[in-house]
C-alpha cells in the first residue's frame, strides 16, 4: 500500500476513534477526555476546513504522532493525569506557530519573533479556554450538575495547558533565533510537504554558511535565473545553465544550487531577473524544470526563496536519481550532464554509455 493511501486510512480510523471517544466521554461525563477528543477532531478536519485558501498536506509522521497522542489521552486522561493537558498545550501552540510561519512566508505579516511566539501562546490558551466553555455549556444542556469543583478542575487543567504552551513557546523562540531544537525537524518536514505554502522561508544563517564554504562537487552558485548580467537582458542560455546544474546533480550525488549568489560568493539577490513577485518567479522556475527536465523528477527537487538582508535568493536542493536524467536543449535535442568538481560537464557517445552502465546499471 502506498503512503498516500495508508495516510488516508489512518486519518479515517483516527476520526472514527475520536467520534466514538467524544460520545463515550460525554455519556460517562469524562469531560477532560471529551474536550481533548474534540480538539483532536478539529485538528484532523482543519486541512479540509481551510483548503479553500490553502492546500495543506499533513506528513504521515504527524498522523502517527496524533495516534500516539490519542492513545496517551485515553490511558492517562481517565486517571486524571497531567500529561494530556500539557501535550494539548504543546500541540495547540505549535498550530498557532505554524499559522504565523505560513503568514510570514506568504508576505502577509512582517517578521517579529516575539509577536510570532506571543500569538502561538495566546492562540493555545484561548483554544484551551474555548474548550472549557464548551464543556460547561454541554453540561448545562445535558442537565448535569454544576459543582464548585468544576471551577477548580478547569483552572487546574488550564494551568497544565499553559505549562505545555510555555514549553512550546520557548522551543519556538529557540527555533526562530537559533534554528535549533526539536521544532527544527518538525518544521522542516512540514514545509517540505507543503512547498506551495512556504514559497519564502527564512534560513539566512544556513545559506551564509554554505556561501562561505564555496562551490564544490555538491554546491554551485548562479548570479541570476534568466538575465545575462553583462547585457542586462533575458537570456535563454542563462536559464539553460541553471537547468544543466540541476540535471547534473540528479545524475551524480545530488547537491545544492544557490541562485542570486555570484561565483565569488557575493549575495546579489534576484532583483536583476525582474519578476513581478515571488509567485511569478517560483512558477517560472517550476515550468522550466517541467518542460526541460521532466515533470516526473520534480519530487527530487526542492526549492525555497530565502530573504537575506533584504535580498531574495533561491536555494534548490536536488536528490540523486536512480535513473539517468536528460535535459532538453533550446533546439529540442537531449543532453546529459554530470558533476565534475565544482562544475557541470556534458558527456556523450561511448563515454555516456559507459557512465550509465556503471552508475545506473545496464538497461535493456
């Protein structure tokens, strides 16, 4: 079974479990478990709710983590454990954090680390109190007794939620400032699954480090995507040079291409390419790769627009392919490129046949 199908079945099973859990919890008056199950159900349906504005793909690892969270809630929730509300606070704060990252990446807000973390914290706390209100009015509607202990229980529960939210907020702040911590892998996995949401991300420290290390067999710099810096005109040869590098990475060991960086390591940005906006730039690059390299190879190519000191560059990460990748020339012919040191080299004829036999195995 393929991962998309498996993920679909897992999501369906989780939703059914949560619906049953909500009904069972309300019947036996397990209100803390009911509120947690309602939250998780909303979380699972959130991609369908907001898909009109954004198409969100949830990594399958998140589904497994959600299943683990449900199991923990069912086990510990019934014995009044503090783990469930703390995990609730962490998860809800993370959702608020991702909302702010999406807004930032689509240029709808300006970067402010403190405000991003403050929003995530307040989002989680507000969500937690919202569920407490739901529990209160559900009890009223069902005619259950409202005791003084309910207030103490709610406040204690929210205290644990705030602890979890604080943990998530601190982790988020460390991630925003240092690009470290457990959130780094989570955010990276989420952004990789949703490249259209994160057309612009902010990893300047990593890019600066790569630029300082210079070009090698797995890294190359290009000043522009389509404009010849000598003539200041759009040049198909410049685009072809970019595509050659991508194809050579796919045919060798993979690698990283930085566009908007000169050969000497100067970060110039992509302003010379004269695109109307980042969306037009991303669409143009995607169409070039589809047309000249092949649509089927796009899953092996991940690119991000990164802002460094007011200058936008493109970081393109290519994985090694297990089959030879040819690139179409402007005249419609096909050429084959590999990495040879810090540059891309074309091979053809008997040398090409020998390379393919050695690198990819003989083809029938």
